[in-house]
C-alpha cells in the first residue's frame, strides 16, 4: 500500500532548541551554512553549556535539544552536555558529520542520547565525497554501523542539491541495510557558502525537480519502515500559511551568544535574543521578529526578502505559489 505524507503543523507547547556548541569542523562541505563572522569561533565552556541549556529547560513542555556545530563531537564536554540535557528533561539528539570524535559512542549512552544523527549526501562515495570530502562516505558509514551495534537510534540527514538529487532513490536500500530509523531530507537553502559562492552545480533544485523526486523517495523509504521527514516548501492554494516565529518555539543558539527564532535570518545580525552573562536578553529595535507578522502574498516574508529568486510570478505579478515556513515539515512512515 502506498503511504501518504502528512503535513505536521506546529505543535503548541513543543520546543526545539538547536544548540551550536562550537563552529569548528574537520570538514569543509560545499554547502556548509556555518558563517563564523556571524556565529563566532568560540567553543563554549562546560559551565556555559550547562548554564545556557538551563535557560531553555521547561519541564511543562516537550523540549528537544539538538546539539550541533561545526562538528559537535569535537567538543570534549559533549558527553557531559548530553547527560545534563537528559537530566533537564530534554529529548536529546546530536547531529554529527560521522567522524564521532572524542570516543563519543563509548563516553555517552543510548540511555541519555535519544538519536544520533549522521549527515550523508549520497548513497556512495562518488556522489557524497565531492560534496562532503574525500573518504567521508566510508568513515560515516562505518561509524553508523558501530553506533547501531552499540544500540544507538540512528537517523540520517540528506541535503538535496542539483548535484545529488538523482541519487536520492538509491538511499533507500542503503538506509535499510544500515538500520537507520529516521530519514530527514533537507532542501539546500540560500544560507552560508551555497549562497555566498557562485556555485551553480551545488545550487538549489527547482520546484518541479523537488516535487518530482522527493515525495516519491520518501514514500519508498516509508514502505521499508523508515520514518521520513522533509520540508513542505510549497503550499497548495487551500493550505494555511503559518510562521514558526509566531506559532512555534524554536531557538537557534550560536556560541557568540546570538539566539535566532528563524533559521533564514542566521546570516544577519537581526537575532531576536542574545545570551549575555548567562541571561537570555530580548533585543530591542529592528530584529527578525519585527518581520514575522507581515502578511505577504508569497508566504514566508524572509524567503521573499532574502531569496526572491525562489518565487515565480504570473504575468500580472501574482505569485504562482506560496512558500511555506522553512520549518514546516511533511512526515511519512
Ligand atoms: S560537517 Fe557540517 S559544519 Fe562541517 S563543513 Fe560540513 S556542513 Fe559545515
Ligand atoms: S522561515 Fe519564514 S515563516 Fe518560517 S520562521 Fe522564518 S520568517 Fe517565519
């Protein structure tokens, strides 16, 4: 039976804390969105990890803590942070590039870490390594196998660009073989290196390319028992537009203390909050949240302002479709 994807609306009371604990990384992926000028080069201390997490702990709500970098396993205190996050009531995920530094598999446990997420941008070295680096595929796959053997729940993130869209269907047998439980298909955004460099090969796929491929692959993976999540991107005319900045609680924390509510804004100094002296301070003046309530015919206001090339118009200047919030997901499986 063919499964159908459902749109996952923003759930009141659910919070996602995306915690970039450093920006250092051993890799140099072509689409990396880390922007050290805007996000800092610091590595947070053990005390800061603990104090900053506590700012977002709320036992009344379901809260997800996602540790990111850079490469978060480069931080020697990540095992401490994972354990502390669990004690504070978070559901804990680490997003790794697959190198798993500092013996992370041995120094933490599936009791504290709910999901270990790996990034892979191809089903083989020939597709993945030109994007993520020489030898990355083999290292990542070997470490997925080690993690699964040790009882960790493993998820995988695939960032779709023109360079690897065609190879996406071949991910399904690989995911099944590796016993990956969740598959996240991301769309390459305009943030970071992909936006700054004139790199057409790695550029965003078109609306038609996305619609022709991604839902079908998601359905194939779901039929193998894998839970698949992918961004909604395009809204049908009868679908409601909602901005996560107003309807949900997402926080994107960077080591220089900037805290954003919208990931599209991360390349600009318009963060809604800043962590100062271990306090979460609301920024005054024009910030990202000044824009969230603006109603535009194109859907997401930040997408219209920052990546207008993604929108198509008819001859009267009416948008052909609206762009959803980049945080709105489809789920299947
Ligand atoms: S692994 Fe992540 S942080 Fe490191 S270069 Fe690649 S995209 Fe950037
Ligand atoms: S991506 Fe657009 S709709 Fe989503 S939070 Fe940002 S501004 Fe709001």
